[in-house]
């Protein structure tokens, strides 16, 4: 045992003397001792630890009082009197190759010896200076600072320093983050090697955390506890989860008292953390008081929902438990069964707020006809009234919908829902009356004026062409930079191009580029400027137009067409099938833009269930605090990342798409910054089923990026999805088509929801359509959507010498959009995952 005796030495100490004291302290911190065998921290291990530390020699070290404001000059106590001598403090040594010194008061939150084990020099900083800093903090305040308070300051300082170091190191390359995406068996040996490294680092801590989790999954409690020993100090960003895991380890080792004490320590040390609910859930298995505490204090936490469902198993008809689930988790997947029970057994006991939650559940599931009755009984407000009217409109109850839209407009004239009601009502009434509602929309909600005027023009064209033309001129003058104005200009450009007047078509398209640079139609307009420039023999202007599309709209279908016409080797309609581009995919997860450091670390370590629960709890806490239920752009993107981890690709992709062009300036800045990152595009164009796609693409000799692009368009990578007409699986194969394909490829038994069977059949059929059209991918893709009969008809009707003009003339809007979407997908996969194309794109701005 090392004992520090700080006598209150007179303040008259020179700088040289002070340096001598610090040298002595440094030497003490660097003293070596014999290493100890690790143990899992049970009762026997604790005795061994105490015996080891108690066998250490005792040493006294006098330290100066540093209460003087200046350490460089002679310092003297103001009254010239020595201060009383302080008490002795026992300082246990840590168990490592280097002696660790801890200040250990008897009755305080002391720093346990195991917490000092192997203090880091990289990730956590040199232990020597860590404790020198702690001691200086203790002494700087002189006798005015109590020992427990000083220790609290030391602990706080240490935690802040460690977290700051983590924030810096989390951006560095990490082998462990790559290993986290492998199976436990595949990663075990390498993780063990990293976990056994002598020097502390973020990598070592991550490896120990993952290994402990794998051990717990295998019900190996003792080894997991040993792996976690002292880790909460070395790895503070995940400290609460480390304690959760340690408690589980004790539970598996039948040391239930230790488990309970460990989980209780989470409540004491991290009372404001959402992880408290996980601890309450575990503690409640022996004492339901803890469950009631979780329900009362954290009703919306995902683990509280699990507690409620456990209670519901005991009493399936309990009204209050079901009400808690309904009110706090209305859109959870399991709430539908709760609603069925409530409607069957307790309809008369439901409150208006309960009915709103019931309506929200049906609305979320898009069962609009069943949402009508609940919203009729819900509290009266603009949101509920709009949803009632909209559900009635979708359910073909037009008269009821019109009545409720009118009531909404009259009762809540300034609400956002009223703007929607005016637009919807215009769809349900005769055009002249609809024009009046759209005029009201333009007047009451000026920010929607352009789209309201565009809708009014469409209605006017049905019964008064003169007024419609006048309104178009107003649109160009008053809302020149609107999407509606851009669409009108494009229609004009098309008319002139169709008549062969390319110069006038160019003029209208150029107005789009100048007045509507953010419109979705702008890259198309600039691309066709390039095409028309070719027709007019202006090659320099043509080249400039194509380069502009690539530089300013790199994600568009027309960027690919521009790259082709500029001579890039990215595959044209007649050659893209056989292209076999190099592929580089990320081997670790990105750093999410939202959420706490703890959440981000869990996500990157592929601790998905914990990450999802923590993020949801954090978002709910933020919403309750600020009363702003809308997710920020960064939060929405982070939620999309989580959906992809659950293979909810459709929802994840749509969530990213829905982030586009927010009106709030701060949120728009977030979106623009996010959109400039590689991670944004990798999330919008994810690459699941890579090995499966590569395997069957190679067998069919089809470009794997083209197959991926087709799958993204057909199913958004949802393996179980089914269309209204019966097309099923990743490549949306009709059952009759599958029955025709199967004998030709020797497939006797198959399932269209099995990814392997589906991609096997789908790539065969894609190869078949290519062979049918002499490997013209535009025709093959169009045939995949519209069928070979329609494609044959179009080939007879118009010349396909210019493939861009052929695509533009496809009479089916769905098929035209489908072809552009598939090849737009292809181009984005190419520019995101092909390093050669990425390099070319990077050279555009030079």
C-alpha cells in the first residue's frame, strides 16, 4: 500500500522545489510491479486483489500546497501561518506492468483499482500525467476543496479527456470496425489478437467489447466478465452498455447479487441516460417496482414497450397496459393486435386521445377506410380533421370528404392542413369551382403560389383556354424561378424541337438553365441543348452543355448520357451489357450525422438492436424537450441508415429521398452538406446482395451494376415484396413467367421470395430480353417493364436511330420513366462504386 501524506507545507516553495516534488511523483507513477493474473471480479477474485494490493510497501511523499496563484515566483501564505497537517490517504496500486496510483478515500465515489488497470498512453493519454493532473486539481484549491469534491473533479476531468480523445480517434481507420461486420466465427481470432495488445487504444477497447458480446451470446458469462474488466473506464463512450453486459455475465455465472448490484450502479452513475431503462428492465425481473418506474418515467422507450408486452402476456385484457402501448407506441408493429383487442373488448372505454392513436395506426399502415371512424371520435384539431377528410376521399366517400375539407378551411384557416384541404377540394369539385379554391390557396399561402397557379392553369385549360394562356404569362412573370415555370418552358421547348426549330427550342431550354437551376427538369434541358447544338453543327456548345450536366447534375440520368456522348467508357445502350467495371464497396459503416457518441459507436460496431433502441429513445427525449416532432435532416438520414441495417431498404431509400429541398434554411444547409458526402449517395443507392448479384451476373454475362440498377427500381431490394398484379421478389417476376423459365434452366423447385432463385430467374430473363433485341439494353429494359409486344410496336412506329429520341418518344409514361430510372440507377452505382469513374468525376472541376 502506498500512502501519501500531504503535510501542509508552508507556501514558501521555489519553482525548483516544486519541480522536485513533481519528479518524485513521476518516479512513483513509473515504478514497476509484478503483473497479476486477471480474474472475473467475483468474490474470490476480489480477495486476491486486496491481498495483492495490501502486500505492497508503504511510502510517504510530501507534496507542496499549490494554492498560490503563481507557481513561478516565491509564494507565501497571506497570514504567514502553516496550515494544519492533512490526513493519510490509502492509495492501492493497480494491477499491471506499471504501478498505478489512486487516491482512495474511505467514504466517497473512489476510483477503484481495477479502473486504473493499463491506463493508456494513446487513447486515454499517459496515466502518469493523468494522475498528476488529478492531484494538481486536488491541490490547487488548497484546503477549501473537500476530498470527495476533488475526486469528483478528477473523475470528471478524466472522463472529459477520454471522450475528447475518442472524438478525435473515431475518425481514424479502424480494423475492428471492419471486423464488426463479419460473423463471430470469422472475426474471433483477429479480435483476440487486438484485445490482447499491451498498449491501450480505442481499437483494443472495441475488440474487447465485441468479444464480450460474442461470449455472452454463447452463454459464457465468466470469460465475458474477464474481457470486460475495467473496460468502462478505458472505453467511457460505451460505459453504461459495458455495465449492462457485465451484469448479464454475472447472471450467466449465477452470481445474481453481483448482477443486480451492477445494474443498480447504472441507475446511480448514469441517471440521465436512456440506458437506465435497460437496467430497470433487468432489475424488474426480480422486483416489478423497477418495471413500474420504467413505465412511469420512460413511457416511450423501446424497452418500456417490451416490459408492457411482458405484462400483457400475464393479463392479455388489461386496459391500462394496452392504453400505455397505444398512446406511446401507436405505430409499432405489435400495436395492431392491441388495437384489435381494444376495439373488441373496450370500445366504450376509449378516450378521444385513444381514438386518435387508433386512427394514427391505421393511417400509418395506409388502411384508410378503417381510419375514418377513429378520427371521427378523436380530438377536434386541424390534423385529425384533414386525415378524416383525406381518408374519406381515398375511400371514395367524396361528399363526406368535401364537407370535412370545407369545415377544416372554415375552422382552421391558417393551418398547414388548410392548404392541403384547398388543393384536395379543388380535385373533387367542377373545374370552375376548383379554380376558386386554388385562387384562395394562392392568396392565403403565398409560399405555395406557384404550384397553386400551375394547378389553376390545368383546370382553366379544360374550359377557358384564353384565361389559361393569360395565367401562363403570369406564371412566367411572377413565379419565373418555380418548378411550374420550368415545366411550362420545357413543354414549349419540346414543341419547337418537334417542329425542327432547334434554335428556338434552345432558347426556351436555356431559360430553364438560367431561371430554374434547381428544378428536376434542368439537367434534361441542358442535355438537349447539347443534342440540338449537335444538330446545328455547334460542337463546342454541345461539349460545353454535356460537361455542364456532368459537373452540376452528376446524379442524373442525363449525366450518364452526357458522359457517353463525351466519349467516356461507361457503356452505351448497345455496349453496357458487356461492361464489367471494377467495384469498390465500403468495408465499414459511416459515422452517422446525428445521435449521441454512444449511439454512433454502437451503430458502427453493428450493435443494431441497441443502436436502434438508443436512437429512438434519444429522439423521443429531444421531441419531448423541444416539442418539435419533425426529424431534422441529419436525424432523418440517420434513421435511414438504421432502416438499411434491418433490410428495410424501401423505407430507408424513401426516407433519404424525402429529405430533399427542405424549406427551413438551417435544414436546407444540413441537406446540402449531407448531399455532398459519399455516404449520402451510398445510402440512397445501397448495395445489398452483392455476392449473389456478382455470381449470377457473371454467369449470364450481364453488367452487375445494370442488374443492381434493375433490382433497385423493381423492388428496392425487398425480397418479399409483391406487386398488385402478382410480380414477386427482388426482380419482380410474374408466377407465369417463372413457370416458363424454370424448366429452361433446370429448376424444379423454387421460391420467388428466395433471393437466389429470384436472381437466378431474373438474370436469365434479362439475358433473354437482351438477346431478343441484339443486346440493346434500352430495348431490353423497356421490354422488362412493358413486354416485348409493346416494344415491337414502338420500333415499327418510330425510328430508333437516335436512342435518346427513342426513349423520349416512348408513349407509356411509366415505361419511359422506368427506362430513365434504371439507367439513372446504373450511372449512380457506377459513379459511386467504380473507382475509375469516381476519378474521372473528380477531374471535372479542375
